C-alpha cells in the first residue's frame, strides 16, 4: 500500500494505531455547495476517517448532489432526516452512530484543505497537555470560491496570553507519517493552548476538531431540538470547559460567505461588523445554552468537574449577553439559567452555599431577579431579610466613608532594583549571530535578563534577540516572579528586543508561559561538548565514584561518606563570597575520608580549576558519577558524566539535572550515605558499557540541539536575517556549555569587533560562498543564495539530472550551467520573456504555455483536476523530471506582465509538477508563504514529503518523492 493511502503512528511500535476521525457534514438546502465540501473531504492526506453526510430535511436538489459526489466511496454514509432540526440538533440526532475518537462538524458550504485532518490530529497527539478541541485559522472566500482574505480577523484578537505554546519535542511526541519533520515544526510554531478563557476564541464552524469524549460530556437533547441551530456556538464553549483549546494559527479550511450564510454578511475587515444584524440576538441567546445545560445537570457535572472546577466552568460560560430588540440595545444579565435551575442547584449545593456562590457572580439586582423568579414571583421572608442585611452593611460602609464602598485595587508593584545593572556586570554569554544580533546568555548574580540589560544600556532598543537560560533554578514561585517582573520591565524599556527563555524544567517554563513570556523547555545540558567529554580507551579505573562540584555545603559531600573510594573534582573562583567555608569543607572531607582524593591542584588550600580535557580524564578514572545537592541549576556535571560513559547516582533534586537521565543507567536514591553507597555499588555491578551510556545520551540531546538551532533560525528570520542551520551539524562542540564567563563589557566588545569585521556567519557552508559568487555574475536574480543552494544540491546529487523550471528569469542561464551534462527545460507563459531567455541559452529549450486561470479562483480549482491539466509539448510530458522548480507563472496581482488582467497563479504548474516528477526526484515551490502556493503544494505534493523550507526573498519549500 502506498504512503498516499496509509498513515502510521510513529513512537508506539505496533501497539497503537492512528485514531479514527469522523467528519460529519450537516446540509440543509445547500445543493450548490455540498458537493465541493464532500470532495474536499475525499482529498484529505489522512485516510483513516469516516464521513457522515446528514441531509437535514432539504427541499432542494441536495439529496441528488450528495449521492452523486459520495458515489460508492466506502468511507462515506448518508443519513436523511425528514425535518430540519438545526445544525446542532441534526448532529446530536446522529451522534451515537459516530465512531471516531475525534470529530469535526463540516459546514456544507465550507471546504477543508488537504492537510486539515492530519494537522488537527497531529496537534491533538503532540500537545504538552491534552485539550478538548483544536481550532484552526480559515481563508474567507466568495460564493463562487474566490479568496477574499488570508486570515480570519477575530481568530488572533486575544488580550490575554496563552497557557502554553508549541508542541512536544519531535522525539517525545506521537508522530503521524503524513506530517513531515518540517511540517511538524511549522505546526508547533503556530499552536498555542488556551485554557480558562472567556469569550469566543475559535475559528468558525468547520475549523474545529473535538475529542469525542468531550462531545459525550456535552451531549444533551433538549425538548425542542429545532432551537439548537449553530453547533459551534454550543460545542466550542461547552467542550472548552473540560480541557481547554488548542489554537492552530494556520489556514486549514475555507469559509464561504454568501447571501444564505447563517452568520457572516461580509468578510472580516478591521472593526466593521461582519455578522448579520438579524443573527446577533439569536447567537447571543444561544451562547447562554451551555450555561443552562451545565446548571441543569449540576449533579452530574459536579462529579466530572469537582470543587472549584465546576464554578470556574460556570464563570467561563456566564459572560453577560447583549441582546438587540427592536433596534434598541438592551443589556440582559444571564439570570434565566440560574432561576430556571435554582431548585435543582439548591439540592446539590444547599441553599446557603448556593446563595454565597450566586452573590459572587450576580449583581444585587440580578440576584433578586433570580430569587424572585425561582420562588414564583415573591422572595421568601428569610431570604429578603438576608438581602436587607447586606444592603444595611453596604449603607453603613457608605455612611462612615462618605462614599460608596469600593474595594481598593492592589497597588502596582514597584520595579525592583535588581532590574538595573548589577555591580559585578559579570556573566555567561555567547554571540550566536552578529547581524542580526542574537546572543545566548545566562541569568547570573541577580541580572535576570543576562546580557540583555547591558546590551540595552549600550545600544538602546536596537533590534536584537536574546536566548536566556537560568544558571540556578527559577522553579520557586518567588524566583520566577522576579524573572517575569524583570522581563516585562525590560520589554517596556527596549521594545525591539526579543526575549526567549530556555528553561531547565517544565515547571519553570509553565510559570513563565502563564505570565505571557516566550519560554521553552530546553534544558541547557544539551550544550555540553561530546568532543571534550568522552570515554578514554586506556583509562584505568581507580575510584568507585567521582563528584564534580564546588565544596559548598549545599552540595552535601557528606552523602558520599560510605563509598570506599571517591575522587573529587572542584574549583573556587574570585566571585565566591564563601571561600573560607569552601576551604574548611574541603579539608574536613579529606581528613574524614583518607581514601578519598581531590584531583585538582590546590592554591591557598582551595582547588584550582582544571581545563575541561583534564576534567574528562578525571571522570574516566571513576566508575560512577555523583550528583548529591537538593536544589541547584541543571548541573553540567550530570551531562559530563554520561557523555564520558559514566552511570549516575543522584538524590532527588530541583533544578532539572534529571531531564536527560535514563533509568537504565541513572539511579535516584534517598539522600542518605548508606543509600548512595548501595546505589553506586549496584551500578558498578551492572558493568554497563561506557559507549552504550554515551550513545543513548547523545540520542536524547540531538533533537534538543535541532530545536535550539531552529530557534536561532526563527529569530534570525524575525529580525530580517537568513536561516543557517536547516541541515547543519551541531556547530558549537568546541566549547562545552557554549558560553564564556566574563564582564558584559568584554562580551559587548567582542560583539562590536564581530560586527565590524567581514566574516561569514556561524556555520554557513563553504559552498554558499560559491553560490554567491555564481549569482554575482548576473543582475536582478530573484532567488537568494540560500534558496539557490538547496536547489543546486538537489541537482548535483542526481548525475545527468533532468531539470524542469516553470518560469524564466535572469537566472535561467545559470541553471543551464549548473546542470551541465543533464537536460534543462523551461516553461514560460510570457512570449517576450521566453524569447529573451532563449537568446541566453546554449542548448536548453523554452516552451510556451497558456495557463488560462485566475489567481482568485484558486480555492474553487483546488480539487478540479480536469481544470488543472496544462497543455504542454510532448517533449515535456513524455519524460519524468528529476528536479522541478515552480517559480512561475506570476502568483500575485500587482505584476507588470499582467497589467489590466489578473495573474494566472501557480495552481496548474504545481499540479503538473506532481505528475511529471520522477520517483526519487524533488519539487521546489517558491513563494510558499502565499496561501495558494501553500495549499496546492500540500494537496498535490504532500505535506509529508516536505524536506526543506528556507527563507530568502520568499519561502522556498522542497518536496521529496
């Protein structure tokens, strides 16, 4: 079975298979559109789905259209309802027949892009926390399928930060075979989790995929099912309270706007109201229905959402509604659900508890309305007395203060002095890029922004990026809050600085993310050099264990006291205020344990720091590495042990040193000398090969290094630079830990020298210089060197390459020269360009083509393969091409060649490339940041084949066949 028809789940072996997805199309009198919706389902690159087409009592030709488009496809089944139950009513009517673990309700007038299902399922499986639903961005289109907008305006209009950003690291997530590594990274960049938010945060209708288990909790059949109209209005709000939402800011479906659309009257533009005026009242009333159901089934939901979580759900669903009536806007507090369900709520919570809860959520007038309606129009005397006492209390407060009682807001915390420069001005930093400025730096000596503050004081708000990691744990809430405060103050002072925090533990990351900072779990131990720390083949083992740590009381050296032979590696620097204590601790340890030894030379009774190579030699003289402190940072020593091939004995700790631990050769034991000694002896007895420990560790840190390099590239792009590390090896292995420690002024001097000196940026390949020299011979070449480099590599990896270019340009002769010994041809739609190019070529052919399409029709043509066939000469169609580059025809409207008419777009050239590419070949598509190129490439080239994505003048993506 080909990879187009089969999807696999990576990371589980054969134990788990990909989930089944149910796509439920609800149709009512949408005969002109429902066929296109069905066709868009058929073209999904995720084949493990069932599709249920529900005709909701249509009176037009819908049934015939549905039957024709469904055909005999076994994945589809059709359900006919005699009466229109509304969209949600129709879904609930058929819900018990839905089999998928994930469910999307497809509006019959919308379209799914080919990677819709794959993308949503991948996000569900790879988020750091499970959510109840995912929602993606949409393209708005006309009735005929012509694109109107490139985004859904309200989709990203959020005031509060997300709960977290991104997906799990690729090696730590369940992966679909239909999603390539690059597509996975793009999904991760586009995804956030929103948890306890009020208001509408989702895309419209079709753009949502729900967990079936969450839908089962929200399942409720009202007496009047026809009152339930919009499914998303009810289900998004209700399911969200069970687990939050994953928001995918990527265009995965198209939303059609037409005169019969339920909601939208026009596309979303600025502050212009897009919804129909006659739908607003109805939709606001529908928004109250989830709250009504939650309260009506309180006995059930207090079991599902125990304690505070039930009332938190109430708060999320009880946003007051504004109702338009008779052209007058009337504010209506959502009291009806409370009064209608008062009696059942009283049985669940007791009346006193219930009243206390309602007082927290309703105004005094709203509370009286609820009590009056709940008790048949009259508030009982006991409750009236309680309300009167509350009124008296408020009046007395007003009497004695001469003003209404208003709780004082908490004062805004003052900026702490620690945000300013520290006296030492000393810390860890590594300059990763001079232009644009990107610096990796540690928080040290109270400077919580690392070198960023010193950089800002010298250069002001010069656009720059800082990757900041904690040298010591910031997991305690107080420490995290100091970092958050410093970061927000820094951003106020230097708004052009990009601050990215690399945290050593998930708890550190979560605290910063919840405060709205850009934070990632990327434990800094991945920067330890495997070139320096490695097993030595002829090493003689002299010690049972080695402990690499300062002689600080917090390091708890005494826990090694029962191990017969221990080696110590240590250091003391000029910035340690406790040198006397360290000297005493060292002398005491060695006096108490004569068989223990310090491997460092000493000066004035303190150890002198060893070069890293000598540290590695010392590690190789021992059997096991020790980590005995309770709280610290990520602890480079733990990684140095494992790269040198030593198993590790650790005590429970805070700070993140255990993130890369492996249970096969890392033991976490009780913090007692006997327990530590026993764990050491047990690991020695296992005689685990050192190369095995090292290789397992390298396998764990390699994906983290890729993430780090990708972050550098992302920041470089954001600052206007180039991507450098798409396929690069780890370039920082010569310096363990990556950073150097010195005064910030010295770091900034290095930065100034680096910017002034002409140099290649970190890790740019030597061949890139060749490409730059090649392009320098020709003026006005559109493709940038980094784009050309990837195409050239593909050509030269295929001897005798057959190269087909859609589009001619000033660079055409360069491609003929690059492909010497192969076959090169060009397809062009502009006769003048074709003639100009022919005059520059020695032996390559240029073929004229008439595309006959309009760019704005790209959505309606997406599945119209008959309309995408391009009439090409037999010389082109009779062979399979090793490399195809799609850089034409024009894909934007303001193009000189098409003055007075619309550009044809690249729909046909991408489709034809998928038909003409040879097995083992590659197709490159330029300008993939544009929606038409992006969606046609995903549809016809396959997002799972994406192997390279580089940004030059525009986004070039390569697909391997």
